[in-house]
């Protein structure tokens, strides 16, 4: 609450102020009146050490304990009595919102709601081991962001990075603890959870990370097991450690562990295991990633403490250099592991991406916000940048992990190929029917019609253009497809095509997809065409094959719609119930780009964009100005006109 300025009017004044507030009395002057002023506090006031007394200024401070405090001030001019009612300070309240939302790289978001009658001063996540056992390093204490309002009506989210911490991946007890200025605290219910850990694709790297965690969190009971695991990995180098450097590193770690005598020796072994795991998994990328994270942390800390402009500028440049190096090495790594670009487009990772220019602009906007004193905007941009980088990496990893998604894409390609085969077979059947009619007409002396029926050519072209993946197919490729169909009779090939469709529908249901009416209609039409071909009725077969093509087209559209709905459902479930490792950043929602950002208009009512309070940074600046005015008003050495001016400013506000 804002401070109260008390006017000495004589008699009695009653005030209300928060408990533990300070009552400050300043008596200025060197005359007899100042010397004869007497202060008489009651039991509700506790004396507090104030400023050092000066000949011309005397200051007394009291802490208001409550529930009611009184102070009598007697001067030669009269007597003033202050009665202060202390407003109680309730302890803060906090509750967690969902579980940790895990990103693809092992970092995670913690969300909570906290409220206090005067505001929360600190918040942290407390990690405790399940067993009372000696550890090499203490469990991490996670500093959490503070709520922007004291009412507890909005979510407060913090991005937590424990990927380098040896406790990541361990099962622990976790509690969110918040405190107010008076030291009172509120806690969430303690839950057991596994701290999210960095995922490793390489089995050996994953094993070394697990052994490192076991050695750090339980050196007493886990040391022998870690020693056995390292010795086992050295038994068959050709199978487990074909690289000479990895083999020598494991041998060194096993030897050091066997000779370790102190906790410091065991810690060195754990650090060596972690360094080897990073090198095996990412090569040199881990160094660039570490430098990027350190640069982010330094800049975030500087923004939070409102550091000078030159320091912000220097740290922003450091972050830009670390970011350029990280993106360069990631691009080199992606070049060594190419993937089908068509598959990425089908997964929704189309041309939506974040370019280095976008990131540079974000850094410049961050620096500009700090220059104009808008700390809240700079913090928001910093958090947005961190989330983008997290999703950038998880999108890469997510593209390799979704087996179900790849299977669905494979089925879409099969359906595309099936439609092309059906089109080729229909063209062949139509030509066969024309040749047959021409021969019959020739026998009757009529001129054979070699052209297609009216509208047939346009219909065929339209059907070809509407099939999935038909765009870009050359005539040569189409002829190749027809050449492959030349084996066996037309009826047998139509039968084989129908059986392929039946198998595809069966696998679709195994993947959790609903049966498409269009594919069912296509199957019935194929069966009708098959019978007509076997009975020598190519004209009837062409009509049935046309219906089969139409059914395949409708089935492909339905499959695509189902895949989009399933992906959108997963994205919504992640927002409501937390994300699993490797899911954030994956495509799936038609409204998101690969980095999880909405591509729709920036609608502030869609629940995905947090609008901060009304100009939070302006409120902070106004508060600093008011404090400076009060400080100057309390200095009796200033001219009377200046003090009057300061007092008018304070009363106006």
C-alpha cells in the first residue's frame, strides 16, 4: 500500500495500515521547541533503529505490531495522538496448474497460481530426494517467476532447464513454495515426480547419462552398480564402443571410479560420463548449445536486475554470436541427416520457420525496450526467444520420433499410388473398349471413332489433377506406371488393386483411424469393375473404375482431415494436461507453425496470448519517482519553496 503522510492538526487521528509497517517521525530544528517534543509509544509499537541523529534532525522509527497501536506526540504547540489499526497480513496461497510441460530437449515449463494480500516476494520449486541418503550434489532449487498480480487469477509460467543437472531423470518429491515480504510462506501439496531429463537417441549416451545420475544421487548404493555397468560396456568394444575415443574414455572412467576415495573423485567421474554422453549424442553441437544457454541466462539476469544500457548491449551481442554459432552447427548436423522434404511438408512443417533475421529483430527489440525503460517488454521478448529456441530443437527431434505419424503418411502415399494405378488401368480399359467397338463398327462398314467420348478427356484430366500427389507427374512417369501394369489380365490387376485397398483400410483402423466412406465405395466399385473385366464388358468396367477413382479421391480427403483432427486433438491435450517429451514444436495444428506459434491473426482472446497488466513498466517507474519525491521531502535542509513543491506533487498523486 502507498505510504501515508500525516498532517499535524492536533487532537486525535485514526489510521489503518498493514501490520509490520513502519511509523516514521522526523523532528527538524535546533530550537527549544524541537528539544521539548516528547514521543510516547504504547505496547503496539516496537522501536526500530532509524537514521543517525543530526543536530538539526531527529528521527524515530516504530514497527506497528497491532492489532492497535498508539503514539502520543507532545510539543509546545499542543498534543497529537495517533491511533493506528493494523491490517493483518495473511500468508500467501499457491497451487500448481497441471504438471510440468516437457519440451523436446528436456527443459520444461512449470505453471502455478499464487496470491497474497500484499504480493509474493519469492517463489521456488523445492526438490527433495525420496530416500535419506548421502548425495554428491544437493538437489536443485528452482527459482520461479513471480506473479504479475497479487490476486492469483492469472497463470505464472517459468521455463526450467535442468538438462545439465545430474538430478534430471531422478524420482523426487517436489513442492512449490512462495513467500511474502513478512517471511510467511505458502506451499503446494508435495508430489512425487520424475524430473524431466534431456532425451538421448543414442543408446550408449543414454546409458552413460543414467549411470552418472545414479552415481551422483546415490553414491553409496549405486557406485558398485555403475562400476559393473562400465566394465560390461568394455567387454565387447566392437558391439558397444566401436569408436576408439569412446572406448578409451570409458576405460578411463572405469579406472578412475575404481580408484576414487573421496566425493570429489566420484564427482569427477560423473562429470566425465556426462561429457562423453554429450559428445556421443551431439558431437560439437553440445558446446554451442551450452554457450547459447549461458548467454541467455546472463542476459535474462541483467534484464531482471535492470542493468545499465552498455551491459545489456554487450550481453545482447554475446547472445547473438552464440545464437549464430548454434544455428550454424545445427544446420551442419541436419545436412548430415537429410530427411524427405515431402514428408516434412505433409507433417505440417511447411514453409513456416524462424529465420536468423527474425531472431536478430527480436534481439534488437529487446535492447530497444531496455533503452526506453520497458523492462516488462524486454522480459517478455526474452521469454519468447527462449521458447522459440526450445521449440526449434524439439521440432527437429519430434520429426524423427512420431512413428504413428510416419505410418499415416506412408498410407497416404500408398493411396496416392493406388489412385494413379487405377487411373492407368481405367485408361487401358477405355482404349480396349474403343478398339473393340471400332472392330465391330468396321465389320459393319462404319468408320471407327478413335477419339474419346465428349467430355471424357476433360473429365480424365480433372480426375488426374485431383488425385493426391498427382501434381508434378510427368507423362513419362505415367507411361512407366502403365508399363508396370502390363503383367496379367486387366481383371487380375483390378483384383490385386482391390486387395491392396482392403489391406490399407485394415491398417488404417489399426492406427486408430475411422473407416472412410469414400474408400468403402471405391472398394465396391473396384469389385464391380473386376467382375465386368473378367466377363469381357470393358464399357461397364470403365464406369465402375470412374466411381472407384472418385471414391479414392474422397477417401484421401477424409484421411487428410482425420490426420489434422488427430494432431489438433494432441496439441489441445498437451496444453491442458502437459506435454510429453518431444511433442512440443511438432506440427499437427493447422493454426501453428513448426515452432508452436499461432499463424492466425493475433487474437488476444484465443487463450494462447497472455496480455500483461496495464503498462507494468510505467507503474514501476511511477513508484520510483514517488519514492524519490518522498526522500527529498524528508530532507529539512532543502529550501522551503522546494519542500512545498514536493508536498504538492505528492498530494496530487
